[in-house]
């Protein structure tokens, strides 16, 4: 596997480097667990480029007040998933982790965490922004060749007028109008 495809908030550094195996999925699982427990992703930035820079560094924290309620076992599991591939737990090892065993027995309070206030708002905002992006990237990664991905990236970047890493409705409409004008000239 050497095609770079994925959603910035879940992608592992080895995918960015273009040399990865199945362990990259466990990184993504760690990112998802992080989001589910606190309501926002472990790597952040103003746009995809900044997020990917943070991912490449691989440094995250449990600094927010949301983490005060989260057990040390949950944090330990996340640390063992969002780490260098040679240290990363496999799926079987993760399922044998102390936190999972406690959750499955109903002993772990994270199972009953309520999303409220800032945590709920952060989770809603993250969820709202990423659904379309996740669907599009998943479809592309399944069906697109590396050349197709390169061409789509160039198209995306040409449409992203303000360079924020997302396409607004206005940017898409301008792009479509530009395509219509180009077809009329031909």
C-alpha cells in the first residue's frame, strides 16, 4: 500500500509518507476513540494542511477539561493507538486492553458520558463539517488511482479560492460557471 488517501483527522503519519500497512487503521481507531470521548479530534489546525502537519508530528494532549472525567485507562489505550507503528497495538491487543475489558463489563464511566455544553457543541461542529468530506474521500480512495487522486487534488485546489482546505457552495458554483464558460468557448 502506498497511495495516500484518507481524512486528515484520522490519517496516520505513515500514510502521509506513502508507506503503510494495516496498522494505520489502529491509528485511525485511536483518533476516533479520542473524538468520541472528548468531542474534538486530537490533531487540529485552521485547514487540512495545518492538520496534516500536526499529524506528521504525532503529538497530541489530554489538556481540555473534558479529559478530567476520562479514566487513565482510556488515555493509555489512546496513547497506545496514536503512536509509532512499531509500538502500536493490533486490533486484538486493543480489545484485550484494560479499558475495553472494563467497558465491556460496564465498570467504566466513559460508557455513560453525557455530551453537554462545549463538548456537545464541539462534537456537533466537528461532525457537521466532516460528513461530506469523509464520504467524498472514502469514495475517492476506493475507486481512484494515484493519477486520479493527483488530478482531483489539482481540481480541488483550483476551486478552493480562499485556500482554506474546504469548498464553499460559492466556490463550487464559481467553478461550475467557469466550466460552463470553457465548454461554450470550445
